[in-house]
C-alpha cells in the first residue's frame, strides 16, 4: 500500500495518507480545507556526498561469493 505525505497550504498541517486505487485525500484532516500539496518523502531524498552506508565488496565474478574475489576457494 503506497503511503504519501501531504502538507496543507491553508494551515500547514503535515500528514500521511494511504492512497488506494489512486484516490488521494481531498481535504486536510485538521482544517477540512482542500489546499493539499504532496510532499517529497525524506526516505526518497538523496543528499549528495552522503557516506552513511558503507559500500559492500563486489561479489566474486567466477563463483558469486559475496565476500569478493580472492575470498572463495576457487581462486
């Protein structure tokens, strides 16, 4: 189920809504106004130069060992 974030342009309230069959919320749950704007979710945003996740070694091309080339018994 897709969950989207919205912000009301009228009162500034931010909320999440489950969107089923493409039906989006039609009014703010706090002020009942229809002035909604879909927001970019924080998990979808990318910060340039971020190093929060270390890169994993590439798998061995010969046998697929996840530890990388030279770690498997085939070499």
